[in-house]
């Protein structure tokens, strides 16, 4: 069925909100952005944490708000609720991240509570024990999930001995971590040097920076060396078949080389990914979901870390059609890598990319997340008009060239998790296969 699209409406210029930025004497960079749609303020803090020991760092991110010398975890939560907000922490391979929000009038109190945790976290023994058991339970549940196991295997296959290869600690690595270890790690790694605080909301940007400097200026200390080495080049080889006996479906994962956001060809590559599998109207979805019914939701996207970027494709397919699903996936990669997309097909992908870009910055939370994420890669919001213009200007030839360079099936690293006895022959008919057992321990 041919899809007829109306004429493309010219992409209006992006109007960036008022903002201010300052790097404080302690090394903390504060970016404050005014978005007055609702009387709230969003808070995002990213602290460099690359190469921190994985098990303690993961538990620290869960236990960060368990108490200070003057406030218990309940006190901290109650104080935040009193100003209509909350804060939580998380960890990725590059950074410790703290996020939350509050009523705009409660910004100073929120920053005071944040400063207390950053400079005076005590990690009480009982609270840490509770968080440790909760984290162990969470990891054990994850280790029973096919999607998680497939990602564990793919990361190991992609990155080898690189720090990004293991992103989830094993339960046995978490259990010995105690309060003292968390306090030591906090003292050495929770530092302002190189950290970025983003504030977005119904605020005066300059005044918000003054408040941040007054309240967080006492947070001091040089950062530890957290520089992560560049990721290794992907090395295509035999398909890795991870055996999960009795599985009723197969988890198919592919990794392909990608570009950083700052590369001149990134917009073209992103559009090539959209055409292939990056949204619901993509070729891959049309093929193995709509036409053949092999899966419910295949998807591809570009994942960015500080030390490198990759294009990842994922699909859960019924065991009996694992081979055919991989065949169609390789076919669609070959097609996008060897044949330029149609003009109408490209315009549809372009509209989706431009629309989601605007939608992502339409709320305070979305804008804060975008500004914080960009800052983590040395970019600012003024990159958005440049990227939007690049999306609008990319031609069929640009997209075809990017696809040929990065999406050729010969460049893919492929992992399939499933019942090997039932699917190995299907896969071996298409490519060489290396069989492995599920890796239950991830550190």
C-alpha cells in the first residue's frame, strides 16, 4: 500500500530559551535555563564516574540518599516533599547521575539538601544493608530476563576487555560491599571537578546560578582520573549463539558502528537508521512485524557513550522463525546499505526525526534531560539548531553514503539468545555460529 504524504511544511527555526552558564571555582559547571510553562524546576547533576569499581559504584548510586550526619533518609525525603519535589540517583558507564524536581520556590532548599548529601553522606549500616539486598534482588531478577542476558552477551562481544563490556555487577560482587567502602568511594569520586548541574524551569537563570554557587560552593575536591579509553573497533565474526534451553523465543541483537553526535555525517546516519528500523514505519518493522509477523516490536537506535557510539538493533522472535527473522534482518541491512531510500520514504523519516526532536524539548523535564545529556558530551543547546538544519538538509545521497559506510550487514556483530538445540541449524544455514552458555555472573 503506497503512503501519500502532504507537502512537507518548512521546519521553523528553533527558539532556544534564555539560559546562563558559569563554571564555579570548585570546578562545577552550572547551566540554568528558563522555561516558565509550569512553576517547577528540574534538577540534573552529572558527576564523572568512568572506571569507578562497578559493584561499589552501583550500590553507591542506590544508597546515596540514605542519610547525612544530621538527616536520615526519611528526613531527606520529607524535606524534599515539603518543597514539592524529590531526588534520585543512577549510574551509567560514564557518570553518576542525580535527577529530580521541585516547586520553583523550593529550588534553594532542594539545592541545600543536595549539597548535604554530596558533602556529608554517611551511608548508615542498616540503610546500606537494605539497599544492598534490594539491589541484589533486582539484579537476580534481571539475570532471569532474556533481554538482559542478551544485552550482557552483546556488550561482552562488542567491547571485550574494555570497561564498557560489563555494566551490571554480579550479586556476589555486591554482597561484600559495606558502608565503609561506599564512604571511601564517595570521598574519592563524588567531586565537583568536571561535574555539570543543569537547572530548568520557572527561574531567573542568573539568580539560579548565584544560588547554586552560594549553596554548592562548599563542595570541593579534585576529580579522580575517570577517563575511559576509546572503544575498540567492532570485529565482525561468527554469530554468537547463547544457549537458553527451553526458551520459547529468541532474543536477536546486532551491533554496528556509529558516529558521535558531533560528526558531520551523524544526521545522515540517524536518518538511515530511521529508514532501516528506528521507528514504527521503518523497513525492518514493515518486514518482520507487519508483513511476516515474526515479532511484535523490532527496533534499532544509536547508543552513545563518552568513549564511543554504536548502532544497536533488537528483536524478540518466536523460536521457530529465528533463522528467517535473521535472514530478513540481514536483507534489510543490505538493502539500506546498497540502495538509496526513496524520496518519500526519506521525507517521512525526516519528519519523524525533526518532530521527536521538538517534542523532546517541549517540556521542562525533556529539556532538562536533553541539556544534561548534551552537556555530558561537551555540547550545549545551541547544537540543536545545527542538528535540526542537518536533518533537514540531508539528501538521499548523503543517507545512502552513511548507510553504505555503517549499516552493511558484513559489519554487524550478532548475538542470538535462545534454545540452541532448536535454532542452531537455522542460523548455521545463514552464517558461521559460535555457541556459548548463558553467562550468569556479570563481573
